[in-house]
């Protein structure tokens, strides 16, 4: 992956020519660093409770959590929209409170709520957003974004004439207008059409390939499972875990063995009680949950015990726990 030049991060000439050791350190440092972040309100409600989180350059981090977990508050604080009660956030090395302008210039944000100027034209609005960040005009970049999001044919349409899904596309185009190095997507595909979701994930893949860091919150856990590099789970203002997706599923995932039977059962034979089996639909299957991390799964001894008990097996099938299963289990534990 091609490294982003320091000049592209808005650094002064004096800071571009760092010693090699410090340049290497900067390359491995997290692009977003959150430390002991707290956000509380006058009512006493604490939306964030000492959150610490590192986000690395070029990754896709999916942030999962139930409604009210603190996802939007965390994103808003990182983006400088909400001031923290305590703790710190650094984006590209910039403190989001002291150096808010430099930090914000690195960020693109697609919020949950659709709020657009109704009488503006699509292309004008996207160009204006680019100008707000001090970027020079770049018609080719604006055209590329609008085409990627299937908005090119609507470039001269006024916002008020667009459908909800098209307005969501405009929000995404605005967030990408100034070529951010970090993109926050707060429920970007909630309640939108399948075509937009497909277009959105293609854009996300293209951005990741170019080195853009993407932080995604979503209710569609299958999307996180398909596209994320790491998964974070937040509940009641606390980060429960942040882990590589594949490692998380291997560590916490369980497998289910379904054994189809030639003859139906009403109860599990006493000889098989040690395996905590469940009877499947119509009594024609036995279901066995086992831990993939265990030294022994117990499957071989189970099959031998079934044979000794006179049960005839017709088929076997296994199913891995999904990310949704893991997420639901974590949140229940923290409830």
C-alpha cells in the first residue's frame, strides 16, 4: 500500500523532513488515538466511560453496539462535533480540541441524519463542501465521486427533488469531496435501497485500496462480517473488545454439529447424556455444540456412542457461529 506523503496531511515544510527513525514511528502510530475518553451531560448521564481505542491507517473498523451504546457520541467526539468531558483524542497526530482545524481536515463524516440544503443542486453542494476545507477546485474528482455513487445524472437536480436514498448518496459524496484520509460512516446504509448499499461497499473497497481508514457503525452485522478488518463492540459507553475479525470468530465462535437420523427420537438416550445434545425438528436430528478451541471436540466419541446405542446416522452438517451470535452474546453478558 502506498504511504500517504506527509505533505498531504497538511504538515508544515519543517515537519516533512523528519529523521528516518521518527518517520518510521509516525508510520506505525495509530492514525486515530483515543485515551480515557469520557462524555457526560448535565443530567448526569455518562455516554462514554473512559473509552480507549487505537485505529490504524488503512484499516476498516466496524463498531457494533445496541442503540444508545455510545457509537454516535464516540464518532462525534473524534470528529470534533462534541467536546469531551475528559480524556484525549488525536487524529493524524493532532489533538481534536487544540488543533481542531488540522484534525478535522483529515476526516470525512457521513452522519445518520440527513440534513441538506433543499434548494441547492447536487454538484454545487459537493463542490462547496470541498471548498469549505480549503481545497482547490477539482472537477475530475467531483465527477469521479458522483459517478461512483450513481449521482452523475442527478448532478444538476435540486436536493428537494431527490429520494431519501439519493440524499444519502449526496451525504457520502460531500464527505468524500475533500479527499479525507479517514472516513466515518455512521449507519450509512440504514433504511436505504440495496443498490445504494452495493455502491457504498464498492466505494469503501476502493477507498481502502487507496489507503483511506474507514470506521463504520452498522446495524447490518453481516456487512461488518463481510467487509471489516477489525471489530469493536461498545455497550453502555464502554468498549467491550476490539479485535481482528477472523481471530475474534476463531476465539469466541462455536460450532454446531447437526446429526441427521434414520429414525426420529422423542428423548435423548441416557447413554448420550454426557454430550448435552438437543433434539432437532421432528426428532430427526441431534444437535451438538462444541468449542473449536478445545483440545478435543468429543465428536469421535459421540459418534461411537451413537453407534453403540443403535442410532443410525444419515447425514452430518456443521455450522460456525456468526459475528451476530458473538455480538449478541457479548452484549448480553454486559447487560
